């Protein structure tokens, strides 16, 4: 029986896709602002899936009744 290994570290491009941002530079900016921790392996910059999840959770906003939405979002 083969055991599946789950990926834990993501490249800048993969992290951008995971977070749903348009550009990998957005992820680089989050890293430079120290909003998103990174792991360095030599010259490579990698992002831990747990940190990506934490970033998503920390930046969620609640919509209560729709009155706080702009007209474009309704």
C-alpha cells in the first residue's frame, strides 16, 4: 500500500494561486511586510500551508445582512 505524502511547502507562484491573488508579487509583498512568514531553502522562498491558512483566517470579514456591501457586490 502506498502512502500519499501531502505537500506542506509552496513556492511563491503556488502560494499566490492558493491565496487567489493575481500576481506572485502580491505574495512577495506580504512576505516583505512580514505579514506572511516564509521558509528559506537556500535562495528559494517557500510558504507553509499552515501559514497560508492562518493568513486567510485572519483576513476574513463577516457580512451580516448585506448592507455593508457595495452596490457592485450585491
